[in-house]
C-alpha cells in the first residue's frame, strides 16, 4: 500500500468513526427525550423550559441536569447542562436542536460558561441543582369524566377527555379565573381544565385512590395480625 493509499484509508476510518459518533449522540438524546418525563419550569419568548429532575454530579462535584426548550414553532433544543453553584454560572456540555418534524439541525459540545443573571429563566433553573427545588403541584381528576380545553373557557376546543384519578402536573402559572393550565409530562401537550373537576395536590401527596388502597392494605394487615 502506497503512502497516499494509507492516508486515504486512515481518513476514511476517521470519517466513519465520526459519523458513528454523531448517530450515537443523536440517538441517545432523542431516546432520552422520548422516554423522560419533563417538569415545566418557566416560559420566555424563546419558548417553554422543562427539566428532568434527576441531578447527577461530575467528578469535580458540579451538578448536571437535562433541560429542554420547546419553541412555539415546535422546534426543540435538548441540553445537558453543568452548574457551578459557588460561582453562579452554567454551561451546556451537550446541546442538540431539532426541527418540529424531528429533523436534526445541530449538535454542539462544551460551550462556554454563562452567568446566572437575577430574575431570569436561568435563575429559576439554577434553584433546581443548586438551591431549593420548587414543589410540584398536580391536578387530580375527581369526576367520572372531565374535558380538557385549548383555552381557559368553557367554549374552547376540547382536546381530550380524561377520567377520574388521572393526574397531571400544573404549569408554573397562576390560574385564569377558575381555569388551571396542566400538561402531559411525556408529550408536553398543554391543556386547560376547570377547577370544579380537579383536586390540587403537592408532590409527595397521594390521590384519594392511592389513600383508599393503602387504607385497605392496612385494614387487611390488622385483621391478619388479630387472627
């Protein structure tokens, strides 16, 4: 093999390895996006911000967290973020951008550090790995059937009908009159539901259905013990 052929073969292998890495990187983030349940943290002109509430730590001690930004046009940016709590800054260790149809647009790694500015979305996000995570509230359906609308009004388009004991996280906003905004943590679809059809509970609380099951288990255990 001539030197020219040897160099060409080495370049071919490098290109193949690079393409394999890009495919693996894209597949990993896409799979993560499909399977994870996201928590709605904030909204800005850029879009809606979600996180996965699973904080890992790097060897140096900095916490890391997955974050997703969903734009109004349907495009998404999925970021693997690193946080320097002491110096109030963060950076994107990995970031991937996708069009509304799922087409991969861009993949970047190891971006520069950025400061966490006061009263910004970054400050809301900063509290999760570095401060006090906000308490998540849920809307539990309490009627046999409840309609979910596209707007906070009774004549709004009905997107979905749900049943008793189904549970949805509340969006991080105040209600509009008697209407609450909720979302599906898997699909990120947003809905409006009237307060008459739901019960608000905090993370850690159990719905009436769960409480009844636990109550039945306790009574059964007591009966067995008395025997």
